[in-house]
């Protein structure tokens, strides 16, 4: 795919994503506003307050306006890059999300890297030894791993490795006694990252391994594979250099799609492990009825899914010319 075709495809996907993102913003905002509870609780606290003061606070933050008017104001603010003001944290929502974003990205990228390495590796081994005990074990693992809820797996890992064996920490992202930087700080961060990253990655290890196995088996009996074997090529060369390259489009597409779902799924894992990221911030905003933070995080997750889908489409088009459209 040339640069011109790539630019046109990207432009078409971005234009198609605009109404989708607007629709997601409208639905998220409306559902949050219709949810029970009053955000003024986060503003004035649980202490009794005069009704006049409560109405003053509601008017100050625009909470006394009809929902359509609030929605219009919110769309205008988002269009100008303003995500609102956090009731509970008393600061700009954009700044609050940017503070938590690095921790979430570290967890997501680590989990995705684990899923890619183990998922593709298991899929290759299963396809190479089809119908062997290893293949049956890999398929059983993928079915089980995809079915296990992430939050339940996280709690089991805490019970076994943190409380039972006392090998790894269960909460937070770093030790209070760890140095702020250097190799020792890096190792300390890995200890805190191990359990949440694995808990988040298991579902995607299972998914990628199944797709890798199925895609490889689909191309293993193709004519060019038989011709390569007839020329005396080693089985490893046939598998990695020929079969895997032609089986790559669905694998790469699944990995790109997984990025968006890992972002959405990190909320539960961050809550279970006390990880100081966006997912935990979402949980805190729900308990405090901090509507601007909730809406902004859901918008951020939606944009992440849309961007992941765009990347998946571009990768698929680059690897498989049959999916390209004028």
C-alpha cells in the first residue's frame, strides 16, 4: 500500500468515526445524568446544608439546567478541548487523567506484550503439532483462559502469590521504600506489575493463541507450502517464513483490536490491585458521583477503541490487498 492509498484509507476511517464518537459521548452523558444520585454530595459533603446553599452550588456548576442544555454545553466544551472540572478532586479533569495515564499505559502495554508473545508462541506450537497432547492442552487452556473473569483471576492471584506464598505485592504500583529512579526502582516496579499484568493478559493470550492456531492451520495445506516442502525446506522455515507470514493478517488484526479491549478491561484489574491508573479513577468517580470524570474516562476509552479499530484496519489493509477499497 502506497502513502497515498494509506492516507485516503486513514481519512475515510477518521471521517466515519466522527459520528460514532459523538454518539458515544451523547449516550454516555445521558446515561450518567439519568443514574441515581446527586453530584452535589461530592461538592458539599455529607453534612447538612441549607437548601439555598445546595441550589447555589447546583447553579454554579450548571447542574440545575435541563439535561439537553447540559449536553449541549458539554459537547461544546469537549469540542474545545475542555473535559470539565472534577467535583471530588477539585481540579481540571484533563489534568487528572493525564496524571493517571502513564500507570494505565504501563499496565496495558505490559499485558499486551505478554499476550502477544505467549499467545503467538502457543498458537505456533499447537499448529505445528496438530492433534497432539500439546495441541489439546493449548486448546483447553485457551478455552479456560478466555472464560475466566479478570477480576476473579486477580483475586485468586492475590490469594496465592501475595497472601499464601508472600512472593509478590498485592496492592499499589511501587514500594514506599523503593528509590525514585534507577535499576532498583525498575525491579521494584516489575514486582508490583507482575500480578495485574498477567491477570489482564490471560484472556488475550487465549484469544491470540486460538486465532494464531486457526490461521496457521488454514494456510498449512496451501500449494506454496507444499511446494516449499517439496524443495526440501526445513519445517521451521516453512512454518515461520512462509506460513506465519501469510497467516499474519488475522493475527495482527486481533492484536490491534485487543488494544482497545485491554484499555476497557484495565478498570477492573486496577480496582482489584489498587493500581493508580485511569481504571481506578473511574471506580472512585463512580462511588463519589463525580460525573465529569466518569464521562471523560468513558470518552477516553471510546476514543481508544476507535483508534485501535483504525489501526487494525490499516494493518489489515497493508498485509492483505484484498480488503483495500477505492
